[in-house]
C-alpha cells in the first residue's frame, strides 16, 4: 500500500464537531452567526502523541513479523467499485534485513533485502529484478518508491509519525473509543487531512502496535477504501537466508524501469 504522503495515539477526551449533538434553536431565536471555532482544526494533542509513540516504538523493534489481511477498492471508469483481497507478510531483522510478500487477487510479489541489494520477484510469472540498495530499510524503501515507483507491502509502518510536516498536515485527530480487534482491546483513533480520512486502531498496552488501518480517499466521488487488519509476532524465528533472493530454474532476470520511464503504467 502506498501510505498517504502526509499520513502520519489511557483514555482520551472525545472531540466532537461544534454542535454535534446540540438541539436546533427555536425558530424565533435562530439568527445567522459566525464563529472562529467553526473552522478550528479538531486536533487532540494526546492522539498525536499516541501516533508518534507508536511510530517510534515500531522503528525501535529489533525483530518482528506482521501479517495483514488487506482489502482494497479499485474504481472502474464507469465509477463502479471492485474490492480485491490480499494477504501480506512483512519480516524484519534489525535495520538492514527485510522480507515482504503480498499474495492477492490481482498479483503476487515478494521482496528480498539483505542490506546491500533489493530484489522484487513475481513467483507466478518467474520474473525478478535486483538493484543495489542503501544500507538500511528506511532509506531503501524511500529509494525504490521515489526512483522506481515500487511500493513494498506495509512500508507505511516505518513512516508513521516520523515527519513533523506530516503531523502538521492533519486537520483532525480524534479519539473515537475502545474497540476489540481480533480479541485485543484497542483504541480507535480517527484522522483527517486533505483528500484523505483515515482510522487507526492501536493496542491499549505498553507496546503500542497497530491493530487495524482504514484509509478513505475523500477527493474521489466513489470514496474508495483501503483496509488492513494486523497480526503481530515480536519474537519470530527468521533464518538469515530468507533475505537474499536465489533464483530457481526458469526464473528470468529483467531490468527495473525508473518511474520516469514507465509512461504512467
């Protein structure tokens, strides 16, 4: 998934829009009024703090595996929405080894990163491409997306709360309430920014892990959604050989096109 460019958390005070539950005034008393508060961003600083804490915690993990059940809306030219499903896996050790896989209705891809090279592999097509990569995960994700237009599954987990400009872009940050996701007590948070509404559910514990993420594109008429439900393992057994791709018989190496050469494909 592509994380929104500006996207990114105990009991918080629920912040409501002005007059959200107020009764309409009597007709005789109703008068046109204006209030500066009507345009005030509804940003709860405690929610922002929770978001930043979660991002810092995720980036501090020495090792983890996260699996996600993902659904995504694709909008046809007719305006009809088609929902596709995928199952994603991300395995990370330190800051220089990563394996990711997305297996879904539309396509299946794997990514291997060993601190020196990153390989993208299409197992059903038997195509793979390998490029030199920076020495850490964060820089590698940035490089392959900006230079090649390639997005590694669940790369947004490395970005939450990492940039003050991203935080400043939020027009609303609200605490919705408690929620149970896959048997875990989570806090439901809601955010708004230009073109995007997104919701995040975080575990209510000293280990602030995302339980669920929903992103709604609001600047498209059909409001397509992306959603992911996460399952975490903070003590996985991951062999180091997993991070280096080894082509099998019949696999074909192809060049990875620069984003500027792809002609919008």
